[in-house]
């Protein structure tokens, strides 16, 4: 609920490019929370990899950023809270996935979140016209959001968290701005400048370092056992 509702609410107060610049902080929050609760130990190599990916993702965002201001303070605070909510979701579902299947866990937390979202809509007293859409395009977008961006995306998150560490799963979220720029180029014909391409390579390099750091840590753990 905090992740989805926080996103929608924050985007009414700040520009979308400002919102996007906060998203690469999710791996940082995830690493902090996962370490604090004792789910994993983080090595220096992994920290360097995560930091490199975060810097690259921020550079991707800033290279295409719009000059529209930073929006309201509340909108920025809501976005930070949304990032922390997503990090908590990644970390706290780890023990549940040892007991239940990824689909079951995803269905439960998203059903509960949807119920709270519906309650928020009722409290806000949205007019019926807000739910009345005409034309094919809005409904096609809704189908995509429901099936791909929600069902598949969060089920994939749960599946990955079951098999990987929360820190590693969160690190891959830094690829989102890279793929956003790439899809803008393929679908909308937007150009990709040299700074954006270079920043994307920084993200990939950071992820490679993170994966290598996890490999070294797991190997050391097996030798110690």
C-alpha cells in the first residue's frame, strides 16, 4: 500500500523526473534494512557494486531530466517513504517465502494493499466520473499495468527473493531507468545521448561488481562451512 499509493500521491506533487531520481536509492535502503535485521552480511565489494549502480542510475535520470523544479517538500518526503516501503517489502517477504510459494505471498500482500487503496479512494470521495474511461487506450494501459507491471513484476520479485539475497534483488532495480530510456528510444523515437549511454554502462558495471561480490561471499561461506 505504501509503495503504490505513495507513488500515485507523490506524482501529484512532484515532477516524474524528480520522482525517478529517488528510485535508485532502493538498493541502499534494502541493504541497510537487510543488514540491520540480520538476514545477510554485506562485503566491501558488494557495497562498491551497489554504490556504482546507484550512481549510474542517478546519472541516467539526470542526463534526461526535465528542468521543471523539484516540486513540494511533502511530495519528496512521500517518495522517500515509498522507496523505504519497497525496500521493506523486499526484505520482509524473505522469511515468508520459506513457508509459502511466491504466488501465495504476492497474492496476499497485494490483496491487502489493494483493500487499503480502495479504502483510501472511498475516504477521498472520488467522483464516479474518475472511474469512467472512454476509448481503447486507457483500458489497454490498465490491462498492461494489471498483468505485466503488477502480476508479473511482483511475482518475479517474490520468485527472485526466494532464490537470491534481498540486496542482490534490489540491486537489479537500478536497471529500470536504463530500460526506460531504451524503451523510449524504441517505442517513441527519443534519442539516446552519449552521457546517457555512458551512465547505463556504469549501471551494468556496478551490477557486475555486485554479482561478483556475492559470488565471492557465497564461496567464502561454503569454505567456512
